[in-house]
C-alpha cells in the first residue's frame, strides 16, 4: 500500500474541522516508516484524537497500541483478539489482555466479532473468542467494538446476551457495511454505529441509506486505516487525515453541515469511549 503523497491530502478549509478517528490500526506495520508524520498530518487536518485498535495482529498488536497510547497525547487504545486471529484465543491471551486492561490508556474492548467472509480462523474458534471476549468486556466495564462480516444474524444473537452491558457501558458496530434492515436491529439493542470510507463509494447505496437513518446521537466516524481509503484516494494507503473526506460525504448524505456532523460525532466518541476533552 502506497502512502499518500503530501499534495494528495485533503485541503484544510478556512473553517477548521475537529474530528475523532474512532477506529484506526495505527500500530500496523505499514505505518512503521512514517507513523509520526501520519500523526502530524492527522493533527493538521483536525483529527484531534484517535482510537488505536490493537486487534488484528494477534496479541502483539495490542502491546503496540498500548505503547502508542501511553506515549502520545490524543491517542487511546482498544484491545482484544480480532475474529481473524480467533485461532490464537486461549487462556494465556486472556490473561495478558486482562493485565493490559488495567492501564488508563485502554478505552475500549475490540474489535471482536465474527467474520464468516474470510474465515481466517475456524468458525468454532471465532464463536468461542467472541463470546468469551464479550464476557471480559462486561467484567472490565469497557465499551465493546464489534466487527461483523457475513455473520449479521449470529453476531446479533450473541450481542443480545449482553444487552445490559450495551445499555450501561456501550457497544459500537464498526465500519457499518450493511443496509437499513440490519441497522435497525443494532439500534434497537442500544448500539452505536460507526461509518468508514465506504460512505464515499458511489455504489454503496445500502450503506448510504443506513447512514441517513442513524440517529445523530448514535453516530461515529472512523477510517479503519490502513484499509478502506475514501474517494478520491482509493488505491493509496488510508490514514487518519483522510477522515475529512468521509465526514464531508456523510454530511452530504445526511443533508447536514459538515461542521455539525463533526461536532456531533466528536461528542459521541468522547462520551462513548469516555475520552478526555483536549
Ligand atoms: Zn473490522
Ligand atoms: Zn478494524
């Protein structure tokens, strides 16, 4: 994945936007060569805070996320074992995650869930890792970050057992990629929903319709970087600064002013993850 050249970044308007990237894999190896520049560009584009997702590179990615969050203002960590890595879920990883969760920089648990599209891990291991990690999040009183792909019904069934946790602490369906029908079920459970660069894709009509139906108080925005680079920079590596394009597309789809959607999603992220106000 090729990094974005500096002249291809979003232009910062007169009215500077303030945003939170609620889901970014900033610890991924593709950022090893220029992570500090990426963070600096994020700040220049108004991305004031970033939730760094430790899940996605086994247990080790969680240590990287934690380290980043402890070293830098505006960065926070979410820890967990991704459904892709569910084959690695065992007593030892559980103990390590419990230990990590004691630090103040951990603001969420995830991403956890089910991915029956790729099936990088065995289905039975995905089920076990998901349920057991929902249990851990409930014990630790951490908001859940949920990943689901080709597994809507079963994800929902598992989450229904955690309705009390969802209502008291919270759960976020990240990178929403389904339609209005699926959306309603998550909203009824009391969940928050986060949208990524998919909203900038012209052919994503179901996602567009869902975005139009999310109540303003439940909406968050994310990059899911380095993946899902928004239009007009598909093909390049995604990074937090690109969240500006997603915010602009979301505002247009909801017929709202971009500053309004930024303020709303900022406040929602702060409340959901209990982030400090800068
Ligand atoms: Zn995901
Ligand atoms: Zn992710």
